């Protein structure tokens, strides 16, 4: 007989039909009630066993974590919180999980403990909820772009350009690192490498995406990117996924409109399609918050927070206005927001960003028109000659979630900038070609997928929203 998923069964009417379901035991109470989960939903199906009908050998293999195939009759449930349950007639044990050895027992494990068990932590309610939301968000992202006439473009992972990621790139080489071929000057001779030059793992698909936007109009990449940043924060990974739309004929305003609409749309998708998981994650957070002092508790529950994002405009503020606000703000007495910002031109630190979002505006903020000298070479210079058409989107509890800009479309201005920064113009010949042949205003942004997942799930650490986090010293499997 065809088996059903737990999700399907839970939505069925108890018409006394025979059903089969495969899954893993979450709990087995009183030798009678199996809570079975197959990953299709956060909810378990209750399977009621008359133990007189089963051998001791089968019953002793029904442990938390065991994989079972259960056949029985779908009946109305007497218990609370579920409509249906299975009156079990047959049990097949695919595989047992020895309770003495299996680490994921039905108790609350710390996230730190579970990080050590990255291959098994997905069997907990918390991680399965997070990863289902992650999967739904990825779908919503593709759907949004498809509905808005974007083409999905695959940027290369191995790249020869390093204009953007000075110092933050992972090198890719087929040379023997212990004994590499050398040039006459004693440098590593990458000409003998498989790629014939020094190559890196990409830090962003943007420059390549620009080439596609200048022919397909609206494109996006959604793929892994890599940064060898040796920082141990709760917001940075060495391998993360980035969503990068790039649009011909879009200026900065159109870019900001798109980014805001996009984020609202995908958050709205999970609000509509991941209700059970979000409710579970919200409850988990509320329980966690109970142990915190009142002042540190969040003033909105998770689902309310997500709805707030969808229903309210993001606040658009120029860098210059932001600096004014920061200068005029009295440093908060609590340590959290102590800072000084004296000079126009300084890069904002995360405490400045958090102050603007969490204390001053109390909503997502789009900061735009940054000083040229703190932003990348390709950003469109404003008429003031000092600022560029850059934008960062800052989110409560997360900080920067998006970085984007209108790109410099004028060849002469771009060349001046490249020269001033000492970038080798020959390395970028292909990028400069875009400004020689049919150049036009264009814009795009990069959104860190894991930061979006962090926000949507209310989790506190980026290591807990990606299956196998890559951080310094952490790549066991
Ligand atoms: P941050 O200031 O947080 O280090 P950034 O300005 O270096 O970020 P960008 O180069 O602007 O990052 O990249 C675009 C987006 O990618 C960021 O807004 C962020 O959402 C995400 N991102 C950047 N670095 C990381 C990282 N190491 N891990 C996860 N996401 C990241
Ligand atoms: Mg960074
Ligand atoms: Mg930044
Ligand atoms: Mg940035």
C-alpha cells in the first residue's frame, strides 16, 4: 500500500481507512503511544499500540530515533491537540536507535551541544522547523523573481577576479602547496596551475551578474559565496548563500523599492506557508525569553515582528542624516549603545546601526548615499563628488541584511576611480567593456540568505540557520 506523509494524514478525516506511514519515533510512552515524525511537518502523528499484539522483540526496538513503518487504521483521536491517530496493526522496524548511544533524546539540548552534532541536530523540532522555513524562503525567492520577469543566472564559483574581496578570498589552486613551482622572482607561479592564473572562491556574483543584466535586463543569482573572514560573530560565516538581483535601467530609488518589496514578499510567503513551524519557533523564543531580565526581552513576538515588517514602510535615511542623528543622540546609559561618531565619512559600526534601527526609528532602515571612500569602486558617484548611490538595509536584531547600489555606468568616472584605488585595470577589461558598449544606468543588491533566515526564524546565531556552518576551525564534515 502507498504510504502517506504525516502531514497528509493529519489533514485527513478519520474515516476508518487503513494507512501506512514511515517515520522516526520522537517518543514512546507507556509502551502504548508512539509519537512519529517524518519531517513533513513539525507535528507528530500519534500511533496507538496494543502491546499484547506485538512481540517483546519489536517493542524493545521502538526507541526515540528508531525508523519505523507503521500500518493501521486512521481513527478519531481521543487525545488533545490532534484530530486523528493511528490504531496500529503492523510495525516494521527499519532501524533501531540504541537509547544508550543515541544523543538526541527527548529533552532540551543546548544549541551549542547540537552544533557538535550537526549531522543529527536536524532531528530536533527546532532545527527541522528552521530548515523547513529556510527551504520555503528559498522557494519564495525564486518564485518572486520569476513572477517579476527576472532570469536566474548562475555566477561562477571559481573566479579569476579579486577586485572586490581583497584579503577575504579563499584561494583555489591545484599546485602542490608544500612545493609549488616558482617564478624567477621566487613567487608562486600560478601559470602552471590548472587555471593558468591565481583563482579564488567567489565573494559575490555581482560583477558577473552585471554582464548578464546588460543583456537579459533583470537577472538574479542565488548561490554560495565565500569569505575568509577570521571573525567569530553570530552574523558571519565563511560560506554563506547570497541572493543578488541586478537590473538594467534601474536607478537607486528603483533598487530600494525592489529590495523592500522583495523582502516583504518572501517574509509574507513564510507567514502564509509555515504557520506551524513559526508558531513552534515563537513559543520556543518566548520560553527562552522568560529566563532573561525584563529589559532584554523583545517587545514583539516572532510572528508579530514578521507581520510588522510586511505592513510598514522601511525608513529611508541618507548617511548624512544618520550621522546627524547619531551625533545628537546621547550615548545610552546601558552599555549596549555607547558610541561616539565624530566625523562625517566614518564607517558605521554595528552599534551605530543598531541604535538607528532599534532605538531611533524602531523599524527597518534603508541607509543611502554613503561617502564614496568607504564603499566599493563600482558604485555610482553622486553629483556632489563625495557620496555614492549605495544603500544598506538594516534590520532590527540583525543589523545589515542587504548591501547594494546603483553602479557607475560612466567609463571615464569608473576608470578614474579604479586608478585612484590602484586596481589593475587590465584585470577588469571585461567589466569595463560593459561601459564601452551600450552602457546604461543599472543597479543591484546582495542579500545574505542566512541573515534573512535568522530574522524569519528568530534564531540568535547564524550557525544555527545553515545545515553545516563553515566558521574558523570548523569544517569537520
Ligand atoms: P558586514 O558588514 O555584516 O560584514 P558586508 O558589508 O561585508 O557585511 P556585503 O559585502 O555588503 O557584506 O555583502 C552583502 C550581504 O551579504 C550583507 O548585507 C549580508 O547580508 C551578507 N553577508 C556578508 N558577509 C557575510 C558573512 N560573512 N556571512 C553571512 N552573510 C554575510
Ligand atoms: Mg563584512
Ligand atoms: Mg557592511
Ligand atoms: Mg555591505
